[in-house]
C-alpha cells in the first residue's frame, strides 16, 4: 500500500534546519515520498543525505538579521521569514498537486517559523506537525521565557501568567508579526489572524518539542498538544567539515596538549569578526584559562583581519561536534540550542555570549542547570576569563555536566520518535 507523501518545510540557520533534515531522512527510510523545501544555504546538506529537496530563496539570513537587537522577534528577521513563506507556497502547491486525490493524503511537517506550513494546512485541509527546537518558541502559559532583558520573574504568580503572556502577544509581538502574516494570508484569500506567535504558528493537529523536560518542561495551554521528546543531536554531512581521521594536524593538536576551548559563533553569522576577536582577546588575556583553542568559523576574512593566530590556536571551517567536543575543555558560543545540546552530550562546561532571538533564554536555562555561565556581549576579556575559570574549576559544574552526559547517552533517539509522530498523522 502506498505511504503518505510528506512535505518538510524548514528555514533558518543550521540549528533550525539540520534536525528537520534528519527527520526527513528517517521518514524517507520508512518508505514515504519526501520533499524538502529549505534555504539555498542548506540545499547541499539535504542532497548529501539523498533527499529530494528544492531551495526556496537565494541566500542565507541577511547580516542585519543575525546582528539584530536582543528583543525577539526582530523585524528584519521576520521579514525574511515572510519572504521564505511567500517563495515556498508555489513550490509546495506544485508538489502537492502531483499526488492523486484517491491516494494517501500528504502530511506537512514544518519548523517553528516555516510559515508556509500553517498556510498550506488551511489552503489544502492537510494535517500538519509543527517541530519546535527551543523552549522560547513553544506556546505556554507557565513557561518563563527570557527575551533579551525581558523575563517574567520566577515569583510572578501563576494565575497572572496567562494574562501577562496575552498582553505581551497583543502589544509587543503582534504589532511586529501580524501585519505581514495577514497581508500574506490576504493574497491567498484567507482571513486575518491574531496571536500569531502564541497560537497561529502551532498546529492544532500536533507538535513535537525537541528538547527534554529536564531542560525545560512544556505545559501547553488548552487546545494545543505538544509531545516533548529530546534533543535531536543530528549533523548531516557537510562539504566544509573534516572528521578528525581526515585532519591529521587537528588530531595531533588534540593529542599534544591539554584539551582546548572551542569557540563557535554559530552557522548563521557570516561576519564573525567581533566574536573571533573576543576569542583571541581571551586567549591573550593575562591569567586566562585559555591557552589552547579551536575556532570554528567560515569567516576567514574576518579572522585574517585580526592578524596572525597566537600559538596554540587553530581555525577550522567546521568539525563534527560529536568528535571534537568530547576532547575539549569547554565550549564558548552564542547560546544556540544546537550547540548547547552538543556540549551537554559531551559533558563539558559552556560559556554563552547571547546576542538575539532565543539565545538569551537558552543561555539562562543552561546557567540554571549549573553547566554554564552567560555573559553580556560588552563584557571585557577579563570578565570572560574569570567566568570561564570559575566554570572549569567548580566541582558542581563538573558534576552537572557529567549528569547531562549520562542522561543524553541513555536517551532514546528523538528523531526516531518524531518520525513516529509524523506517521501518526498519516
């Protein structure tokens, strides 16, 4: 019997897209016809996985989006999200039209901000599974999410939280996101909606949260079902990645001295010069705990502008984290959920330097778990060195990291479970 066709819509950084590609691969392995719509930046990764994929835009996130303010969602980034949705719809509809009306009904799978997913659900009456990757995007009347410097205090009474969240949706978020969404809906003859982030984005057919309850428990409001699984921990083959076995210089570097600190400015950042400059300042800081480091960034021009690398520092475009991080002393990153999960699996401390979007919320949760500290972007190398030194010398941090390493090593495969959830809608 033919299996249901599945359309997977995913846009954003590698941390947003790669888990959806892993899910698509599992569904294809189960015999489903699968089509992936993603940004051009990730088309190669999808194709290296053997997936049928189409690119829906011509470029990655613009620099303004990844350098935007801490308050999420940034208007520039939201415009990019809308552009991806507008470009996705004709491609998606053309693919859906290929399937006969008397065959299995297609199923939609969409990342949190793949807006074409909920639009297609309404236009074609199809079932949709929403895939959430970080706590900041999951609808909840109880979860205290941090958005930049904004956070609902822990002491805020539970009975007031739903009203507070609705107030924020009406006066902070909908004015930014609803006009563009409703303009796009009008183009397709759909009526306007409200509470875009808190309700409309999330499919009433079902959703999965790909992070474990121990990281952030999800209590969705009435009417929304969210199945909480675990971290996806998936990296597809990358053209710019070299495994340790194929990189004798890096392998020798790891063998010749104490574990290095890894610095990673995130895949969405084209211009990582500021982050890399802070990394090198931390290496050069007197008394710094960082004497050996690996810089993971494709921004070679930005790095070259900073001058020669100090002794004990290597740069690589990318190295699979599942190989590198277990042999490292710590990870310094921006607070992205993908990098955070990889460091939790490796059992190493983290120093987070959040800039925007969900990074502040992730960084705060890591700090609350005892595995990390987070530091504001304007802090000096002296402050960073002190924070990292305290992390590496605190036995409580080491114990918390070990607990997470053991927890994730024993956890079931979240993408396999997510594939089960998709098939339940078929």
